[in-house]
C-alpha cells in the first residue's frame, strides 16, 4: 500500500472517528470544555467585545482538482476589521505594533509605528493580494472622504497577509476590489464567523485546517474592567509542536496523520490584531502587541524563518481627531504598572483565538488535491475532559 | 495688486532671469561647479555606477487646469530600480533599511529588515498607487517565475511612495499596471534621467520642483575602491531651510518667491535607495542606510511629522541563491571599523542626489494652477561661483 | 491559626514530603525523567558545550534574620561567562541581543546591538551591583590588556542584572570587585554549578527558589551538527502560571503553598545568554535571541511590566580580530532558511535552563525571614512519571 | 624643521593670533554674532531654561606630562543633570531616547525606552567611569530614599559616556564617588558652565577642544510657547568636516592646524540630553530625540563607526508618581501634527549646543603632551561677521 492510498484510508477512518466536519458541529475550544488562562471572556468571546469594533468577511471558494494557474482552484478571501464605529478617517484610534518575525507584510505598519494612529480599516488577505486590497481600500476611503489627497492627507491602508498557496491558486490573484468592498460592507459587531472564512479561507495551523479565530477577555473591575480582544489569521507551525493550554495535542494526534501529505513547514505566518478599550498610548500598545508573541509561542511556534508573525494593536479609548484647533489635549492613560492584567489577557486571548481558528475550521481540499484536515473535535474533547479529570485528581502526583 | 497677480508678475520676471527652464539647459549641481563632499563620483555619478543596477521610468503627464477627480490633471509616474542584472528572484542581494520618520510607506520593508534580502525590483510612485504597483510587480514576477507561490516562495514587492497631491490628481489613481511594466522595461544601466520623471514627476523639495535625483561615489583604492550610489525620490522641506553644501540658498532666494503659493509644508517625504558593491551584511546595510538621514538633514529637513523619510540599502557583492544544497556559505564582509569612508560617501551622495533632483527638474504647473518653480540655475550658479571665490580668498576671515 | 503559623506548619510538612533539600539530592529536570523538546542535549547539557565557553561563580551568603541595611543578611553573588577561550579583547566573538521587556539592565547592550561584537566577559549580578561589576571588569581588562584606552580602544563591559531584594540586602551593595575577580577566575569549561550560586544566589522563579540554570542542544548532523547552549539567571513569574513542558505544575502545587508569604509578583526579571558555534552574523544572532523569549513565555511569563527580560546571544564560529591589515574578510554564515533547527533549539534550551535553575536550587531564607521554597522534586518526579505514563496510554483520549 | 617643532611654532603663532584662551574671553556662538536657526533662545540659552532642570559639574584636572597609568595626567570629570526639582525617584518625568550610533553607552537606556520614565539624575562621564558613577548614584539615591530595594523598587542609574583617553589617563579611573556627589550637589538652575568642565573636561570635537555645551529655544506662543533645551557632552568628528551654521569653518581653518598631531578620528562620541516642558509621551520623546541626530549631522558628523552618538530626551510637563491609588490618569499630550516647531527647535538647539561646547572650551594639554587647541574665536568672529555681510549683500549672487 503506497503512501497515497494510506492517506485515503486514513481520511476514511478519520471520517468515521470524527463525524463533525460540518459547520453546525464545529465548536469553539471553550465549548469543548477548556477555559484557557485566568480571566473571563467578554460576551461574544470575540474582538467585537471591544465596543465599536466590527468584523466582516468575503470568502472565495471555487473549483476543484489540479491547479490551472489563474483558473483555480481558489481558496482565499478577505477579512475586514473596523476599529471603531465612527468614520475612522476623521476619528482615528491609537495604534501600535510588534513584529515577532518579519517574514511577511502588514502594509502600513511603518506609519502605525511612527504615528501611533490607525485611520483605515484593517484588511487581512493572502500574500499576493496585498496590492489589490490596498488599492481597494484607497478607493473605498476616497469615495467616503472625497477630500483625501486634496484638502486632507492621503492615507496608507493597513493590509496584512499570510501565504495560502498550499490550498489556493495564489498567483492567480483571485481577490478583487469587490471582495474587499464585500468584506467591508459585511463588517458588523457581535459574533464573528471563524474558521475557513475571509482572509483565513485557505490557512493552516500545525498541519490542521485553520483560518480566522478570535477571543476576548473582560477584566475584573479591580483590574480596571477593560476588554481585550484578539483576532488572528493563523497559518503557522507543525503538528508535532501543537499544544493547547499545554496539552500535547499535536504529539498525541500526530501518529494518526503521519501518512497525510503536509505542506512544507517553512511556509506559514500569523497576523494578530489586538483591540482594547483600555486607555493606552502608542508605546503601551507596542508593548501590548509584544505579549501576543508569547501566546503564539505557547501554541507551538518557534517563529520559523519563513513565518511572518506580525501583531497590530489598537485602543478605542482615546480618539484622535484629524482636525482640531487645540494643540494640547488630555489623554486618558493607564499607569504602566497597572498593565499586567492586560498583558496576561493578551497572552491568553491570542492562544485561545488561534485554537478557535482551528476548532471552527473544517476539512478543506484545495489545489492538486492538497488536503488539510480539520482538528478532530470529538477526540480533542475527550482529551480535554480526561486531562482535566486527571489533573483534578490525586493521580497526577 | 493682489497676491495672485503678484505671483504672475514674479513668474514672468523669473522667466526672464532664468531662461533655463528647458531640459537641455538643466544642469546637475556638479556641472554648476559645486562638488559636495570629499570623495569622487563614479562614471555616471549615478546609482547605476554600482555594476548591475538598472533604473527605468514611466512618466504620466496629462491635462491642465482645475482638478476633476479621476480625470486629472495628472503629474505622476513610476520609477523602477533593479538591484542586479540577474533574475533577482533567484539571485537575491543583501538588503537593509532605516526609517528616519515613518510617516510613509515602503511596502515590503518589514521583510527586508527581517531577512536582509531583496528579491524584487524596487518601485517608487505616489502614495495612493502603492497597491497598484505592488500588484503589478506580483504579476511581472509570476510571469517571469511561474513557480512563485507553488514550488517556490511567494514574494513581497518593494514599493516606496511620496505624496504628489499638490500637483497631481492623486486620488484618481492614474498609475496602471502598464506603467509599472513600462518602467521595468525601460530599466537600464548608465546615465539616469532625473527631475520630473517617473515616480518623481509631481514631487517638490523645499518649495522648488524636484523629483528623481541620483549621485555616486567611487572610493579611493585605499578605502577599498568600492562604489556607493544613491537614488532619491525627493519631496520634502521648506524653502527657508534649503542649504546646498552649507550655502544658505533657500534663505537668499526666499524673498523672490514670497508671493508664490506654496503647498502646506507638512506634506512631503523622501525615499532614498542606497546601492553599493562593498560587501556588507544586512546589519551593516541598516547602519549604512541610517547615514543617508544625515544627508537629508543637511539639505534642511527636520524630519517633519508628516514627512515619510525612509531609506533602503542593498549590496551587490554577495548574492544569496534561493536554492542551494549548502548550509553554510562564505560571505565577504568588510570589517566594521573600515566602514567610515562608506558612511561619508552615503552622507554626501544623498545630499548631492537630492540637489540633483532639484537641479534637473523644470517648472511644473499641476492641478488647480498649483505651480512649482524650478530651482533658478543661473542664479544658483552665480551663488556657487561667488561662494567658492569668497571662501578661497582671504576675505572670509 | 494565623497565616504565619500556617506557613510554619506547611514548611514542616513540606520537609517531610520532600527530603531532598540538600544539594546532593537536587536533580536536573532531565534526571527527573523529562526531556523537553525535540533535539538532544550536548555532553554537559550546559552552555559550556559550546567549545570555549567558560562559566564561573562567586556566591555571597552571610547572616540571618532582620534586614539591617548594609549589614545583611546577604544572598547574592556574581556569575561570569567567557564566550571564548582566547583573550576576548583581541579575538572578539559575534554578538546580538533581544529585549523582551526592558525593565532591567544589561549594561553594554547598546554596543553589542550596534557592532555585533562581544569583547568582554559577560557578568550577571544583582541590580544595584551593576556599577561595581562594570568597574571591576574594566580593572580586570586593563590589567590584562594595558593598552586599553591608550593605543587601543576602551571597552564597555557587559553586565546583566536581576533584582534579588526579597532575600538580599540589595541596597547594601555587598558585591565587591574581589567577587567579580573570583567569578572570573573560577570560570571553566565543563559542568556548570546551578541553582543558588553566583548572580542567581538570591533569585526566585514562579515563587520557587531559582537562580542559575543552563541547558544545551547538539543538533543532528543533517541540521548542521552545531551546538546551542543557554544560561539563565532566572527571577520572574508567579506560581499559578508555572508550566514545565506544558504540565501545569504551578497550578497543581499552588494549594500547598498558599499560606506562604510570597514576594510581590511585579518584581522579577530574567537574563538569558545564548551561545552557539553555528556561524551566524549579528543580525542572525538578534533573531536567535528573540526566540529565547518564546521559551520564557512557555514557562509562564507574560513579560510583566516590572520584569526585565533581556537576551544576549553570541557565536564563536567567526572571530573578529581587533587588529588586522585586511579590509574584507570571509565570514562563514548559515543560510537563513536553514536556521529553523537553531530556533527550535533556543526555545527548548531556554525552557530547560529555567527549569534547571529551579530544580537545582534549594530552600533559602533571606532578609526578614523571607523564605523561598525549593521546587519539591519528589512530587515533581511523580508528576512527570505519571504524566508521561498517562499520555503514552490510550487513557488520554 | 620636523613636524613637532612645526606644531610648536604653530601653537605660538596661534597664541598671537588668538589671545582669547582665558575663560573670561571665551564667548558663546551667539555672542560672536551668529544666531543658528529660526527660533529664539530661552533666558539662559541653556537646558536649565526648562523649569526645574538643574546642572552641576565636578572637574578633575591633575598633573602634566607623560602618562603614568593610574597616576595621570587627569583630564576628566562628572556632569549631573536633574530633570526636575522634586525628588525624581518619587515624581518621575517622562523620557525617551534615540541611538544614532550605538558605539557607546548610556547605562539605563533600556529601561527608559521600555518604561518611558526617568527616575534618577543623569550623569555624564568618561567611558571607563560608568561603573563608578552608576554605583555612586545608587548610593546617593538609597541614602535619600532608604526604601529603595525594600518597600520600593530598585533603580537603574542613567550614565552616559564619551572617551577622553587622548587627553586623560582614562584607564586610571580617576572619577570617584565623591566627584559624583560633588556634581550632584553643585547642580543648580540658571546659567550652565560650559567647555572644559565636568564630564566634558577631556573631550574634543572636530579636532578642537570641546566638552559641555548647551542651548535652548523658547517657542513662540503660536507654537505653544514651550521651551526646549539641549545639553551635550561633545567629542566627535574631524576638523575638515566642521561646519557652523553651514559655514565651512573647518575647511577654512584646517591649513593652520595641519602640523598639529590629532587623535585618531575614529575615537569620539556625543551624548545629547534634550529637555522640554512640552507635554509629550514617551513615544513622542523618542521621535524628538531622533531629530537631535540631524543637528549632530549638520556640524559634520557622519556617525563614524567608533562614535557613540546617543540622545536622551525628557519632558517635565507630566510627572508620573511612583505611588498612586488611581489606575487611569489624564496626561496632557501635544497633538503629533503640532510637533514640528519642537522638531526644528531640537535640530537647531543641538547644533548650537555643540558649537557652544567648542566656543567655551580652552586649549588643553593632556597626557603625553597631547594638545587640543581651542577654537580660535577672533578668527571665527571675523568669519561670521564677514559671512553675514557677504550673504546680506548682493555680492552673493
């Protein structure tokens, strides 16, 4: 029996074991019984728990079989995040960033790091569609704000990318301006669709299908009562390294998947977007963004050479008007020494958002029959239940 | 007499004073008799003196009069720089960067800073055309290298921008993929066209028309004999601050131009590209790029809040193959303590490139009658001649 | 029963449970049966597995009871690391660094980041003794190399610190030049003494006594066969967050220690020193250093506001002579895309070094009766044994 | 006539030409008739124009003739800057930093960059005395605030250095704790002594004697009315590159000094401290500090490999209390787009402070007869007068 037929057998067996490949049966990690970290999630356990934040997707899935460049198959899309309900061009939010490994692109990051301001929606897509998305955001913004580039400053759109070329005809550049508009128009508060959607449609994490994931924390009042939310487009890592809340899930599952063809592990990346209503200035947001890297590491990333791991952060608490007669304004700022609960929240929310991106994604076959299996939730649930039982019992020591 | 008619009078008078507004009469600063710095220029006094470097432009000038958004007038374009004569995707050069003020964009800079590699041509254009250019480079590169995104890695194009909206219908996004292709196809070694061309078509420096400028130094053999070249797209500053080799040119000329309408000085930016054949690793190129900032400062920049001042640097001495069986290679590297002549060369070459971008640019009228006057070369030549005479005589002290 | 007497009871009970508080009975984590990560350790599982690296300590423990400032009790010391067996002033090694959270000091780091060179021994001590140590290294170096500051350049010593003030009379500045000399003279290759020694004497990690720890990896020949070693002075974190290879050790043990007075968790820091014989240039060492942060995160750090988490890295493969007639030299360099095994090695070695710093430390009582309990190895060993058994069985899912 | 006797002759002649080598006859550049830049200085044209800032020196000059290591001659000292009149440990000011070239040390900079706070005085001294000064500040601070390291956090002193080894027995480490105390106790508001004093005692700039210099700007009310002050310890550059407000002073004077032995130009450094009462947060102060680099460049620096060019900045407008019950406070902040006058002020103040450090320094002979001549003020005054006359006349063009 050759490797390929072994893979087929495994897929079959897998389907018997885990009959949960339909969207209705996908569950977020918390619904599987695992609460990561010390703090409580917000209402939707999503980046949209930060008031004013809106998320929308445009998902492009077309064709099957062999790759015919520019024809497909297509497994990609666009995710749009609005940091704030008002017109973000006029009412900017404070921003910051951190690059764990810069083998990737978040177009516009230089200006965020310099000015500490976010003045456009944030777009997530595949690597070779950054230009198209940037362009479409320029069009969208100039339509909404016709003075851009005349009476008022030009803008530099924020567009993050990961490489979905293992499943998607990436060089075909199937993302069009209309998809960017669609993602923007779909953007809304409340629950966020996760998994194989938007920019995350063709993404993979630790050899399992992944994509978009999100999570949030609402800190206790004694820590200020602020909300922190993270949304990731997750696309990195190797199965053997996967840990969920420390549980060696990857190591346990790896033998089942050893006959699966996997993409070269040097591919991959993650873009994380951190939102908060805590009043932070840009330097504090840089520091906050840095902590997301620790969450990425806990899942199993060693920040591989080829993995672009970039974090953007923003705070909605202070808005910076484009036009004002005032020179000096009063900014609410948290004392630095009170930021530790926010740091903790970012670490655990990033971890949970990545896990959610896997839990909510389903099996996907892309170009050339390349197949990314969904995380087997039944098995995972059993692992979690047993792990908790084991560590709550005396039998652990 | 109102301000506008004064301006008209001034323009007229100016034309009489300086009958050098046609391209044939524009001269580079060295041809006006001024040699900036201690080291000698290379053959063409251009970035192309670094063997293998090629430069091409696509210039878009259309229409006159009032701005009709999306119709024009158009004063913009694209400049393409190839760092190396081979296929840059397969034979990458070593790169580095420095951001003096990040109020701008050089898409792809994050990866250059992480990997220290340049693997695409470098494109310069206006702020709102970065997306289009990025996209076009993706198309160009995937046509030339069909394995991109399949057998081989994706790419992230390098696209730098300045804001030409005082003369150009920037929101009209008049740069198309064809212009990027044209600039790429025009790229060649040898003399570089300067002034109102390519990405620099609509740019302004210290209230004078500017655009693309370049300069180079060929170091003496005792300093290693290496070549350093700089190309700038220059678009920053205020007239009163303009100094050329220390001469207070701006202060002297300012009274003549006081009735001219000028753009808001908070606009502006400069992208500088530094090339060398000295064998430098990426960290050394970061340091080299930093020195370009000092050249920008000597012209009169204080790195204004809104001015994106970004420097990219590359060395052609070591090329890093995409594919190799070897794990360890031998890299030629200059001892750090021998880099000072290179640093000096970058400072003076940057200064001279900016001045050349002004000397070679001609008067330009753009949208809404906005007018950027050329640097008056006859007057400048007299200033230089007299200044030299003065400082060579005993009368200076 | 008040909190204090409860603590006493607990201490007593603890002693019965874990009769392994004498040095002879302390074991490294690998000797407790746990192998962290994918790669194999070097001969001594220590930073000294990188040929030429030497480590020495000077430990200062004096007095008991109430703090009488400048009198004691004293629980501190000095650790010295020599990156290379030759005279490091003449034969410099290539260096790099990363700051995860800069709430601390590694004096000299600015020059390492600029020059990418290490030219002095590396000293670790308490926060308020950085000046004394810096001074003593200057004396030591000028004695050995009398031309320093005359015919030859001055030097800037590398001195890292953590805050041991919960156990030590830190403001008493008990470290003297003689201790620095002692640590330097004690420096040797081979096994490294860990735990309550040298600069780590008074340090605490996740509320357990910690200090100096080390670990190494010798990569498989197919990955280049290079060695990576890490030495940490570890002093951060809270018990509830402590994980060892993902095992929730802190959460399991926390109830036993809840009546122990603990230091304010905002104190703390970690200095990690990464050594390798892989041929890396300085920018690559910066990237390598960054990966140590992920190992720190896996133990349970969220890089608290007050925790200075700083990483220094060096490579012994290329040595940079102070004097040379040559301008250009040939440097061996690993291709960046082959660095992933080195990155993995740093993550897992950092994790293991921190754990070793705890495993090898013993109970310590310092000023004012402040008490830091040793990690209970008997219990930990049981936890590890059972955890492995559990995850190797079918009962985990 | 050999070079040495030529130098003697030149010295003699020089003395005849410029009878202004006594302190009473030294004048600041503005008193020589040159006003650098666009904005007006504050009352004392000194860093102390920022209310609350105090400066003190301790100057150590001993012995003559040949260097006998540890005996002398000694030409060094300590300068202390207090950012604020209150106890800086309790009432911290906001800080930031920029490293133009990190071939030097400003101990404590890592924490300033992380926390954006300054909580100790700032000390300037020679390279090999950083440890002693750091230590002395610890002693001073713990005497004043006995809870340091116990109830309250430890501190990390800020100590900047340049290399004075061409004139001073640097390896003799002649700076003692008492000198640090003396500088601290001498610290006061009002006029600042410049030239061969304090940390600047043995420093040289562009081959002329230099040392401590300062300058300030009080912005016009329409720009916010804030004050910016800079103090430098200046020790870099080569005569041929020296420009003062663009005037090629070095080139003109160089022939007179060609027989003087000069130190190796790769030595050298500059530490600049920027103070302001404008309300800036730490990220804005980082940006402000960066502009000082442009001022350094205008004097003639190309940021030589061996030249440590480091800038520290602080704002006294917001003070951050060590202890507070509040979590969120209101911080006054200038809108970023209103910062340009502050940027201009920093560029021109840095330039003027460096020039003042030369104008106010006198001839100094140090070890082994090494001689650094004072800037010849009579000649300089003539140059300035004639230059102004020339450029105000029509003869310039």
